[in-house]
């Protein structure tokens, strides 16, 4: 359990850094995610091929896995849309709503009773959203993107929980992101009609940051997250990911001086998010002790 939580927190830190890279890469968010997926799928596919770990998946599971990959792709597009149409802080604060959505989606999908303690902890993170940032009208589109992104993020671990029983994290990641790449290949042209791009091919600077994004923040981060999901619940994973805004916003302070746009209440909001995560960690630790 301890190893799983450490893996999860490293994955969260890498995820927090993706917002910084989203700001540095000037591509339209739809194209950004398409190239991220392309590099990741090629890289992971090559690694598994040369290690002779590449396996074929039955068609009956392929559609389920591709469906999860499509959710991941849409989550990423809307997340980077939030970064670009608002800013890093807004995108990451909206992401804190993931735990709240999970508290409802997980029982509904997995057909179990709602845990009102989890709902309460999720609401603490939601409260942090309203306290951390005084949303201005010009951020409306970014906020909508951010909320959609949080909903997508809450669904990903729930569906993956069952799939991880059958498939290894690396194989699952390869096929899911391959499905996301395929889905975006059809969806991005339609997306660009509504949200047009200023250019369509990455610059040399874009390529550099895309490689960092794909290799460290995708391949490594996904592997760590999926391994952790073998030991922790989807809600715990999503609630822990509420630390992503904390890491990401601190990095935004350093790289983009976004602290100039934040109010004093930001720190109280961060405390609420941290408190929700710590309380859930204590609950998991207590449950683990009781079982053993």
C-alpha cells in the first residue's frame, strides 16, 4: 500500500507539470493532444515490442479499452483548452472537482452504495475551487472546459479498475491511448472548425516540450498511476490527484508569475484540498490496518 501511494504521488507531480507544458506548447489544444498521443503510442509500442511484451487483446475488450482511451483524449483536450482559454491556475482549480464527480460516478457505475464521507471529502475539494479563484467573465470558456475535463478524469480510473484485473498497465495504456489517437483523428478536424488553430505543425520548441510531455508526463506517469490503482480505490486515486492543482499552481507561480492574479483566499482553498486528501489517506490507512 505504501509503495502504491508513493507511485501515485509521483504520477500526480508529473501530471501537475503537464499544465506548464500545455502553456509552453503553442499548438491548438486538439492538435497538441493528437501529437502527444502519437509520440506516446509510438514510444510505448516500440518499448513493448523490443521487450517482447506486446500482446494482442480480444476484440470483445478492444472496444471497451478504446472507449476509455477516448475519454482520456477528451479529458486532455478540454484540460488544455482550459489552460489556453483561461490560465493554468483556473484549469487546475477546476480539476479539483474530480473527487466530487467520482463520489457519484463510481457507485453508479460499479453499482455500490454511495459513501457520504467520500461525497463530503469531494465537496471540500469543490469548496476549494470557489475559494481559490475569483473567476472572472473572461474565463468562462476556460471554466467550462475545466469542468468537462474534471468529469472525464473521474471516469478514467473507474473503468480502468476492472480492466487492470486482466491486463498489465503498459499494455492497457498502449491500447487506450491508441484508441484515443484513433478517436481524435476523426474528432480534431471537427473540433478545429469551432476552435481554429493558428498553425498546424509543431515548431522545434513545440517538439521539445511534446517529447517531455509524452515520455515523462504520459508514459511514466500512466505506468505509475495504473500500478497504484491495483492497490488503491478509484476515489482515492482521484482525490489524491487533487494535489495536481497544488503542484501545478506552484509551478505556474515560478514559470509564469500567476500568483499576481490570485487572492489571499487561495491559501485557504489549498488547505481545504490538502485536508480532504489527508483525511482520505488516514481512512485508507485505518481500513488497511483493520483488514490485516
